[in-house]
């Protein structure tokens, strides 16, 4: 589903597409454009803070999948704070295979964040759940530099398991509603 070198996916619990649009400050006056993961950039540009929107039927999670993985728009703190008001958000951002960031937000607050580049456990006001998930996935060990360990894939699998995130393979390959994230950095 995602390029393991460069991606950003954010999951927010219990919101509908309209809730997500409202929290991001997006007013829709016509049907949202739809793009596939492999053609959004050609339509929106390399620097667009664009996210594709996906909600599996019957799921408690709503997903934002960045069109430009290197931007990590849905992983930015102001976006996570807005989306997590009254609920929970978990986000994984991998930048060109060099580092992976994992962040959990709840009720408008970043409660845990970890950068695998630092080889340190997550920090924040409530990092235990995220740290436990990452430890079970093989992070924070002395032998972490183990040959073949893909921190991006391991981080994504850790949050999928811990937070029960489920997206069927291929479900997000087709065209999905796509929006530009207007939230400014603080």
C-alpha cells in the first residue's frame, strides 16, 4: 500500500469524513477530486499538502494518506492537535528511508512521539502505550541496527497491531477523495 521509503499515514478514531474536513477547516462546495496514490503528485504538485481520505466500511478509524509522503502534512503537530480534539490520533511518517516518526495525540495534545533516528524511546505526557508497541516490534534494543530491520515498516506494523488499524491490501490504491490541508504551522 505505501512506499516504505517515503510515506505518511494518519488514523483518527471515531470521525466521519465531514468531521475530518471540518476539523481541517475545509469547506466543500463541490465533489472532492479523487486521485490514486500514484498520480496525485502529477495533478497537485510535489509540495502540495494534500491528503487522500479513506474510511473502511465498519471501521472506527478514518485515514489520511499523504499524497506527498515527504511533506508529512497529516503528521504536523497543528494538524494532529486539531484532529485529536475529543478523540485519538496516531500517525506514522517515514522520510526517504532515513528516519521514521511516530506520534500519538489525544484530546488536542501530543501525548507520545518518537523519532527512530534518535534510537530513543517515545517521549511525551503518556508514552507508555506507544513505547510498548514499538518495543514489541523490535525498537529500543541494543541490536536494533540489525541487518534488514526496516524501521518504517516495523513502526507501521506496530501501530497497526496496537491500535487495531486495518486496511485491506489494495483498498487505497484506487482513486480516493483528496484535499489540500490548509492548517498553518505554529
